[in-house]
């Protein structure tokens, strides 16, 4: 049973990380496709278009990595601070904290005597963990936040997504570059939408439609800007 619980927790964590990566891939695809379509419509040379795309990949990947690092590190530091506050409260007023824990379990529907028995048993095992779980709904944190690997994955995911339109621009002949890029990008966004639906359990059609619509709007806006600049 314990192995099954661990596997379940690991699977949930994997799904969460994969979902975040899919979102970064989506951002990369849509951003690079917008740049590619906009620059191509404006009449930019292939060299200029590739330079803009590579700049986007580097800057966007670094920005995605930095944002993910800051988000995870900040959340971890805040949770560490909350746990330390709870530890201090237990040292300052253990009896009061015990009554608070009993009240929490009573509020969840346990009879007063049973609520006290549960609170005493959990406190005897690990007082800080018991209060953190009941009051803050936090698990015990690890010694590190995991922000660095998460940031690396976010940056790589964004770069991978942004590379798709850029490769199309490089390998496709100029006369079919814009239309083919548009079609392939929308198909890629439909694929990532399907994967996101599988990971989250949400309706596939809804996520695919959302991804494709947002991608199409992004490219349409870039094309309009490109024509305006070209004129």
C-alpha cells in the first residue's frame, strides 16, 4: 500500500511538472511563430528573421527560467517561514496550540474526544508536522526548493517550442514559408493542447480550441503589424 501511495504521489508530481512544461512549450511556439510571421510579412530577409528568432529563443528561455525559479524559490521560502513561525508558536504556547489543533479536527466533523485523541497522537509523533498539515496544509519541506532544475526545464521547454517555427522558416522555401508555418504551428498547438488535456483530465476539445485560437490570434496580430511596417 505504501508503495502504491508513493507511486501515486510521484505520478501527480510528474503530471504537474509536465503540465508546466507544456505551457512553456506553448508560449515558445506562439511567440516564435508571431515573430516569424510578423518579420516575414514585413519583408525581412531570412538572415534578419533568423536573428530575431534566435534572440527570442535566448531571451524568452532565460525569462521563462528566471520566472519559474523566482516563483518556486519564493514559495519555498514563504513556506519555510510559515513552518518556523509554527515551531515558535509551539514552543511559546504548546497547550494553546494543542487546543487549536483539537478545534480544527472538531471542525472537520470529529467528536471532541476523538479529535483530542487524534491531536495528541499526531503531536506525539511530530508536533510541527501535525500543526503545519492541519493549519497550513503544507507537507514537510525538503532541504532545497528544487527551483534550479525547474527553471532549467522551463527554459528548455520554452526554447524547444520556439525552435519549431524557426526551423520551419529556415528549411521551407520562401514562397510557401508563411502559409506552411501557420499550418504547422497550429497543428503543434493542437498537439500540445491534447497533451495538456491528458495531463489535466480537462476536455480535449476545449484545450485544443483554446490553444489554436490563441496561437492564430497571436500570428494574425503579428501579420497585421508586419503589413503595417512593410507599407
